[in-house]
C-alpha cells in the first residue's frame, strides 16, 4: 500500500485516484475547484462515468480515498504525486501548460521528502524536464525527487474499465528507483509495462492519439468515396479490418471525431513539429478532413432545402460519443452553430448531455426531454451520437411526428432499406446506392468536384473554427 496524491480531479485524475484506492492504496485527490471537492467529499461525482460514483463512495467509506483543496496534504509519507490537470489548446493550437506549471510550483513548495512526481497529463515532449526544473526552483530545502512521464490512454465513457484493462502502462524515466516505485504501485492491475525514456513516453501519447484520429479521417474519406461509387463503407471497413495488420477498430465512419483530446492533441503534435522545424503533413490533413466531415450534415441539408425560413431541425445526440456527458469539441457544437447561421430553429435531445451543452452554448435552442419531442414538426433530423437507446427508437412514430422526411444518420445507426421503407429520405455516412454506381458508369469517370476540393484547401481550416467554450 502506498500513499498517493493526485492533483486535478477531472476525468483522468478522479478515475486514476479512485482506481488506485480500489486496489488498496491510500489516495488523496486534490483540486483547486472547491465546489467539486465539496461534492466529492459527499460521494457525488462531478462527471458522468460508468461505475465511478459507486467506487468513490465505497473507497471514501473504507477510508482509502479522501478529497482536499490543500497541497499541504503532501507529507513525509507521500510516495507518489500525480499531475493530472488540464492541458487545453491555446488559440494557435499550441498546448497551454499553465495548469501543469502551476502544479509543479506547488509541488516544489510542498515537497518534504523524496517522491516520484508523475506527469499523467498529456504534455509535449520535453515537459518532464521542464516540470523537474520548476520543482527544483521552488524547493524549500534540498530534497531529491524524480519526474516520470506516465501518459494515460483511458477513454471517456469506459474510463474505469480502461484503467483496469489497459493494453499497456507506459513509463518514461531514466531513474530505476522511480520505475520500481511505479511498477509496485500499478502491480495489482496486472498489465504490461513499457519502460522507456521520458521523451519517447511523451511522444507515444501524441502519436497514439494522432494515429487513431488519422485512422478515423481515413475511413471518413473512404466513406465519401463510397457514396460516389456505390460502395458501402461498413462492408469496406469490415473487409479491411479482417487484415490483422489493419485491425477492425476505429474504422467507424461518421460526422467526425470530437472530444477533449483528439482535436487538441493532433494540433499539439502539429505545433511540436513546427517548433522543431518539421511540417507534419499527414496530421494537418487529418484535421482538415475532420472539419469537412463536420460540415457534411449542413451540405446535405443545403442540397435539400432551398428556403431556410421557418426550417426546424431536430438533433439526436449532443455528446462527442456515447457514454459521456462531455460535449467538448463535439461535432454537435459546430453543426448547431452552422444551423443557427442558416436561421434554422433547433431542437435537441441527448440522454445525458443536454445540461453540458446548455452550459457552453451562448445562445438559446430548445432542449427536449425525449427524442420524440426533439423531432416534432421538424423538417430534418440529424443523429450525431450513437447512444444505444436510439437503436430502440420507434421510427414510424418519428416519421409521423416530423413535418418533412430528411433523416441524416451521422453515425450509421440504422439500415438504409428499412429507413426508406418507413418513408424517410435517409442519408447515412458512406453508403452509396446502386443507382449512383450505375449513373456514374454511364457518365464515365467524373472530374473531382472543385467545390469539394476547396473544402479542404481554401475552405474553413481547423484553426479558423471557433469553439464555444
Ligand atoms: N479526458 C480524457 O479522457 C483524457 C485526458 N487525458 C489528459 O489528461 C489531462 C487531464 O484531462 P481531464 O481529466 O480531461 O481534465 P479536466 O479539465 O476534466 O480536469 C482537470 C482538473 O484539474 C483541476 N486543476 C487545474 N489546475 C489546478 C491546480 N493548480 N491545482 C489543483 N487542481 C487544478 C481543474 O479544476 C480540473 O478539475 C489532460 O492533459 C488530458 O489531455 C489523457 C487521457 C484521457
Ligand atoms: O487522450 C485522450 O483523451 C483519449 O482520447 C481518446 O478517447 P476519447 O476521446 O474518450 O474517445 P474515443 O472513443 O477515442 O472517440 C473519440 C472520437 O472519435 C470518434 N470515432 C471513434 C472511433 C471511430 O471508429 N470513429 C469515430 O468517429 C468518436 O465518435 C469520438 O468523437 C482515445 O481513444 C484514448 O485512448 C485517449 O486516452
């Protein structure tokens, strides 16, 4: 059993701290947000994450987990201190390290004996060295310590499961002593360790997220080609994924990736490249393709709607993915803004994310308590998050409640034929029709549509897109 401090009780800090308590360590989670800490002390989780609240309550009761706003909790017997604060994007895409640097200063002032300081926040290469430097500058007396890079790979929505079933635990350190402390800390998780130097560990995190994001942009471009050629992206992805070198995960076409991390980390890696004089061309396009993908629902509507006066659009799903109430960089944010720009009336429903959308949107839209209310009298419906409950929707009822019949399925939840039979003008992502294939064959090979080309070249680029938060 070790005594552990976790600074930052967001998705990563809170889940890590709680899971470490669950495996027997004594954990104190610290956050400067007093309201958050007050709630947590009463066993209330500030985030929606499966199994988390039960685990928090159990570990508080069994006295392995406590919460505080005070760095004075760092004591003689503290062996490990995690830094798990936010590293958001700055305006120009660079990583804002101010929270990490602030915590490093606090740790320097609070340290009373040897400790391993673990950088769990996603930070650019070189940050371990920087954090060590800040701590050293703030020490009150001469104390030895090690700073280790230990990036986190959990996904929101399955954060607790991922912590217990991770594919690997990456530890970047040149100190054998620090590596041994972390091996001991994580031993009960029974996961593979990958030990490397801090710089490589820091790059592994960015490389992993950027690679996964690129995989998504790739499949989305294939989906766009499927629509023109009569292919079905679901079959293409399945057939590709059967090759074990490719793998069948992260090949789900849709309206693009969102979330607190993919967009910010891809921009962060691009910025790192720039700083070191390297233009990372592939991931620049990964972002550009993603921006184009988020505009797809609007492009479909523009083709179908001549006069936007009085147009009502219903949106099903706001969270950037199912299982979370997080709307950071969610495609829904951009799509809602685009629709507002057109003057459309917008009705939305999400099983858990209505409140978080309301807290970031600076203009009013209609939030509904159920999906049927959200589609009532609508000219078009756009599904943006594949919540399992949407699979159970009474589609005939939806059709009856709508004014017109446009249904854009941004996550390919339904089957084209069934939707057609029910009377929808159904627009899935990347599912071409036989008629398109025949028509294209008759017309011969067509030239690249210039307007589409410009979406990725002269059109909106990632750093021109404003965010709501
Ligand atoms: N959200 C996710 O699924 C994942 C996030 N990451 C990375 O982990 C890091 C943390 O991310 P999240 O947990 O999502 O962030 P978050 O924004 O949800 O939480 C950060 C917390 O740190 C607190 N904080 C900020 N400055 C502080 C200070 N000086 N002292 C004490 N507390 C302070 C904030 O009040 C907030 O509660 C980021 O670098 C992120 O890129 C990595 C893997 C997964
Ligand atoms: O660094 C992070 O924060 C985390 O970022 C992602 O996790 P997360 O953002 O929670 O969610 P994902 O499940 O990866 O989905 C991200 C986005 O990609 C989209 N996506 C995902 C998979 C897919 O096939 N297609 C697709 O469009 C999702 O809809 C979602 O908007 C990574 O999967 C985690 O390993 C990583 O730790």
